[in-house]
């Protein structure tokens, strides 16, 4: 059962790669989706960095008050 699942996953990936390689619409859709995902990841990372910097500043203020 597990071997059949793995085989299905591999065949699906190969079929998808062939479809994307031979279809302009599919290729442009993949590129567009990748760009959107990268933009969302960048936004999330910026938010986390800002939150981290804010926490760091709060800790420094607490230490300076003591």
C-alpha cells in the first residue's frame, strides 16, 4: 500500500512537470503562484522581525529602568 502511494506521488509529480513544461498557461500560472507565495512569506518574515525587534527594545527598556 505504501509503495503504491509513493509510486502515485512520483507519477503525479512527473505528470505535473510534463504538463507545466509543455503548457504556457500552466507555466505562467505556476510562476504567478510562486511570486504570490514569496510575497506572502516576505511579509510574514518582516512582521516577525519587527515583532522581535520590538521585544528586544522592551527588554532593553526594562533593564534600563532597574
